């Protein structure tokens, strides 16, 4: 440590942001857009079927095992609800994307950027795993070759 280290700015730990409230708001607005278009409701009111599914989704988000570090639901590897509910949820989320872009463009763009960052992180993780597997394989081959050469010398 130098004598001037105390004058340097301190390194801050990366801050983990709680994105759950924002994601809940996004999902509520998406359900509103979908229900207004497909079930002829007005404003923020939802039909009983959409209300029930939304309540289930909100409950599952609150109980998410990832906590505040959870990924966006449509990019998550672990599905929290049953197959039928998951299919219905994904149908609502995908079919209302155009309406969301028209009614809430900034929110839609932020969500799209977040999903792209999740995709990028997954690609990088897969690339690192592939590199690690290739390095292990190469190391094993080198050891086998060295062992074989050692036997030939004797």
C-alpha cells in the first residue's frame, strides 16, 4: 500500500437492484393491454380469467427462489407455475408486445434491453463452459500422450 492510497477513491461494491416491483408493474400493464384488446375491458380493469392468472403470477413472483436477483420471467430457466398457466402467461406476454410498444414505448424498450442482456449473459456463460470443457479435454489428451511417451522410454 502506498502512502497516497487513502486519497484514491474507494471501490464500491456492485449494487444489486431490486427489479421485482418494476417487473410487476410491467406485467400488470401487459395484462391490461392484452385484456383490453381480447376481452373488451376498459382501462385497468381485467376480466375474471386474467385477474386470476395475474394474481397467480404475482404470488409466484413474490415466492421466486432467485429473490431480488431474479431474471425476467420469460427468460427464466425455472418455470414457477404449471404448464397450462405458463403457456397462458407466455401467450399473453407475446401477443401484447405490439400494443405495449404503442402504449408504453419506454417501458417496452427497457424490458427489451434487459432481455437482451440476459441473452448475452447466457451466451457468454455457455461460451466459457465450452472453453473450459475444451481445455479439460486438451489437458487430458496431453496427459495421456505424456503417459504413453513415458511408457515407450522404459
